[in-house]
């Protein structure tokens, strides 16, 4: 077999095709063979040369979708004109309002059927999101007096586990009403820590995303 001289083009074709099919049919109803059938002559071997599984393809699609918006979150973390608490509020709003969020909910898998993917989200939350996005903001808030805690690392993990896992409609197939009740309790919890970072507009946005997931699962 001739060596592929343009592997990046092949990867982009696979990701473009998979993304389109995930949006059109849903992740669970799209098979590797469906992706192959829409690659314009590329073989299944071409996929497996670059990706081990459909789960790996979804991870790559998601990474590509969120790369730019993740930089927006890092920019908020590093701003010098906001207090720590103001940054937390803005980073939650930006994360929920970013344009790709609707598409992420539309292509999301059923995590109850994909425990390895659920574990990957859990590890990413603990190993990346909490220490790299939230903990530095909390530490700044401690320094500027807007956040009071003796456990910045643990508070960062608690906030992100609640937001990314427990409150996330994707994880437990939550209805709109269940998502709203979880949001209300999460808001009570954060206010108990002295953090007024969540408002009704965010609850409405979460409800819209929960409905979007229910409509496309």
C-alpha cells in the first residue's frame, strides 16, 4: 500500500465526516461503517490507522470543537481586571454560552452506556479542569479577599465535579426539571461558600441544553 502523503488531510476528513454524522444521526446511531461509507473511497483501515475506536474519534472531534473556546476560558483566568469571584462567575457563563456548547450536547454519547468515556471525563475534570482553570482563580480570590477558603484545590475539585458530572444533564440523562433542581441546589451550595457566581440566566441556559440533549439523544 502506498504511503499516505497527507495524513493530516485524512484525519480532518474523518473528523469532518464523523462530526456531520454525529449531528445528523446521533453518536449512538452512527457506526464506524457509517463513517467509512461517507469517506469517498477510504477504507476502514484508514480510520483505524489514525483512531483506535469510535470513542477516540468523538474525543478528537470534541477536542477540535473546544480548542478555541478553551482558550477563551484561559484568557478569563489570566485577566488582571477582575477579582477571583468575578472570574468564577464569568468563566461559568462563558463555558455555558460558548457557541459550540449546543453542538456538544447534540453529539454527546449516552454516558451510561460508555463507562470508559465517563471515566475519561471524570479524570479530565480532576486532572485538568479543576487545577488549571478553577484552582488558580480561587487562589487569586483568596489573595484579593473575594473568596474565603483554606482548601483551594479541594474547593476547585468540588465545584468542577458538581458542574461537569453531577449537574451535567448528559451524565445522568437528566430531564429539564431535574437539571433545574440540581442547579438550584448547586447555587445554594456555592452561596454557602460565599460565592455568588450563578444566576437565573445560567439556569435557563442549562435547561435549554438539557432539552436539546433530550431532543437529540
